[in-house]
C-alpha cells in the first residue's frame, strides 16, 4: 500500500505572514510530496511495501545501500512532524502545567528554551533539523543533519526544519530571523504537550 501525503491541518496561507503561502506551496506541495512519491517508487515491489513508515526508517537507517530509501522515508516523517510543530495560533507563552514545569526545571525559563532552539537551528551546518526531545527524563535540544532524526531513540516533542527550502523564499539567507519568527509566532506548544504526555 502506497504512502499518502499527510494532510495539512490548516490552509497553505494560514502561517502567513510568518511563513508565506508560496513557501508552503513549494515546501509542502513539492518537497514533502516529492519525498512521498519517491519513497513509494523506491519500495514498490520490495518487502518494505508492507511496513509502516517508522519501521522502514528504523530498518534502513544503518545500511549504506538503503540510504536513499532511508532519506526519503525519514524526510516524509520529519515533515509530517514539522507541520504539526507549527500552528497559526502558535508562539507565545507555554500554558501552565507539567510541560512548562519541566521547561523551567531543565532550561530555567521559556525564553532560555527558545534561545537553545534558535542556537540549535542556526548552528546546524547545512541542511537539517532542530529538535526538542526527552532524554533520560530531561528535556533537551539537539540538531541533526540532512534527513536524520531521533526517531526510535528519544521521545520527540517538536521540530524546526532548517533546510533552506523552509525559509529561503521568505527570509533568504536569514535563518536566525526565520527561527526567531517561528518561535515567537508559530511554534505549537500544544503539540509539544501532547507528545510530552504520549505513552
Ligand atoms: Mn523541509
């Protein structure tokens, strides 16, 4: 059974003016859709066809001969997670509760968490991702290159795509401005809280 492109939970213009409709048309409609189509082509007729996306990612990640499949499968997963990490009603403060308490405990403040996410996003050399994860019971910010993710190793709460295609139409080379804007106006704390409680 072929994988289908994740359906956005908001309109392509819903993140504007912070991320434009044009960026979503390309990023979601071309890049994300392209990874889905390429993955389907690559696994067609192979034993991977009957596996879940997560199973394909974990089964292929260690094998150099499977890197093309891994890259496309992981990018499908990463983008689906990224769209949910953003919301037209995002940004602002974190609602009171266990997740915010954990942020204060592990970073000192919400602003410090945002600073760490911005640092992870801007220091990732080349293409990649910034992540908020749970590591050994503590919240932690990391980054990964290219298609890589902490999937299957750590509980993932949020991600920010820092490939140039995520911001170049709106921010050109200004990755720090894109990241700051995402953190101030779009980051979906509700999604992080949902992932924080997920068993
Ligand atoms: Mn992307």
